[in-house]
């Protein structure tokens, strides 16, 4: 998360190339109660967050043209991610238990990719850091509830209860921010871009999954 971006940034500086570097909401400690903007002080609480912040700093100091894009809770219709895990568990279990005291902005990989492409096309000589997430906020529990509700309507899973639990009831090796919503105002101001609401992006991803299943 730090050494590889540093190496790529050095090469981009030599070649005069633009580097797109994806970073994370985990560079913040999660103690805020209002969305974080790009100028807010960072304070990662996990090794992952610290290494991602080190990657950001390496890119900035390399001298290369760069777009550092901070995003959060990324999921897609393929690979391994929260969306696909919830759909699988809703097919296998009579009930799901999901933490409700961590709040963020679920972001569809498709929304992130489309926005990145538009930013690259418009970047010219611009460098900097921008937040790029789907609009709105929810908890992991709220995210899971909508996945199950909409997924069941599309026959992607069964409609099972989703029970809210606390983070303390589901300990993980890495500490996760309790609140990591990112403010996208700068993205709209500088590029005129606004990602769709997280619910809209999720429903579109589920519809894509249903289409793929039917093909």
C-alpha cells in the first residue's frame, strides 16, 4: 500500500504520466460526526489505514501528476466483497447479524470506475486529492438490509431477518472507523461530477447480477 505506489509514482514522474491512486476512508479515525473533506486531519487507527496514508504521501511528494481518490465500502457484481457475501449468507442462513454502529457510504465499483474515467479525461495538468463515493450514508446493517430486501425481490437470495449488532459483538483484527462518510463537495466543484445515491447504485448492481444470472 505504500512501497508500490511510491515506485509507480517515481516512474510516472519520469515519464510525465498521470497516476490514479485509490485511497480509503480508513485514513481517518472515525471520531467525526460530520462527513470528512479532503482537508481534514488524517489519523488512521489501523495498519491498513497507516499504509494507505503512506501511499498517498509518497504519491504527493513524487512530483508526478496524480489523482488521489479516497473512496469507501467498495463492492461489485464480481470478486469478493460485502454485497456478494451477504447474498450468499442470505441463501445459506436463517438470519444475518450485521454491525449497526459503523457508518459510511457504500460505493459501487461501476460508479467509481465511471467517475475515474471522467476525471482522467478532464484532469489536464491538475493534481490533488478528491473524495469519490456514492451519495448518502448508512450502517453496515442498513446496507445489508437493503441487499437482502432487493436481492430477494430479484430471486438472488432468500428474504431473511437482518439483526443489528454492535461492533463489540463482532470483533475484527483491524479497528474500523465508527464514522467514515466522505464529503464529495470538492469533486462536484472541481469536476462537476456527482455520483448517484448509494441505494440507486446498489439496485443497479443487483439488477446487473440478475441479468447475468439469467443469461
